[in-house]
C-alpha cells in the first residue's frame, strides 16, 4: 500500500476548539496513530532549550527539527494523549507558558516549518493516522480522505482554557484569555505562511454549544461513510 492510500483523517481549527481531544478519541477508537502538530512545535522548543539553542537560530532549529525523536500515543485507559521525546514523557513539560511562547517564535520561521513538514508527513503509516493542527488538511496532508475543521466562539474557547488553567492551579482572568485568543486568531488567520482556514473539502463543525460526546458522534458518523476507514 502506498502512503497515499493509508487511511488519514485531519482535524484543523483554532486554539481551544477541542480538536486535540477529538483527535485523541478518534485515534483511540480506530486504533490509528496520532499527530498533534501544535505539540510538535512545543516539543521542538523544549528540545532546543535542552541544546541551549537560540530561538532565532533558524539553521540549527531546522536541523534539529529533521532529527526530532517524538512519538504521540494514546493512553487507552484514560483516553489521554501521551507525548514522548526520546522515550521520555514530556506531555506536561511542553505545556508551560515559556515553551508555548518559544514555540510561537519557532512556528513563524519558514525554514523550520519546511523541515517539520517532512517530519510530520512521516507519521502517516499503517494502520492509519489522525492529525490535528491548523494546516493539516490544507498544507501538510492536502490529500487526506476525510477532513474536519472544528471551531467555537472565542468566548467559549477562552472559558475552556480558563477551566484548564484553574484546574492546574494557575491564577488567570477570563477577560485576558478572551483577548489572547482573539489576538491569536487574528495572527493565525492573517499570517502569510499556512494561514488558519478550512480546507475547501473540510466538514465544518461548531462545538460552541456542543458537548465533546456530540462532536465525537458527528465525526464517527462521517467516518462510517468511508470504506477506507473500515
């Protein structure tokens, strides 16, 4: 079987839309591999810091990106994503504000994005792949058999992030999070390289007033229509 025929589902959308949760649940349900493209930039940020690299050293970052030893897996019992860097669990370590800020700097560099493009495409192996991010269906995997674009209002996405951060013991203001999410949407939508937008053939799902279970049900109904996923 050629790589082009391997079952592939892409789930794109803005920050906080629930795409990561849905991707993990779908990958677990189908027994497929998982790719979290947003996390891969965070992993690179963490690895760059370990090697004392400057976040502006494009050549060194691109070289590191090509060799990145990262695995995304699903803890089937907890239905949670696990991220392993060189065999070490970094699922929590990549979620700090500093790692996130550095990841944003890295993601803005075309040469690094290009290096990570090949690395991300290498995740497409049997039995199949569920890939989530912002440009999975438009840039990384334009030939995916099934594409989704998951969205929700900025206010709803900020509320979800607020609950996550409060649960983690962080002191945050909801209004600030709403402003941050709107600013990020603006940056992501208007950037020159791989702007955030639904693929022309993507199925758009709005999760603003919908539970994770309802979104999952909608996705699985679409999956059931395609013979390639059976």
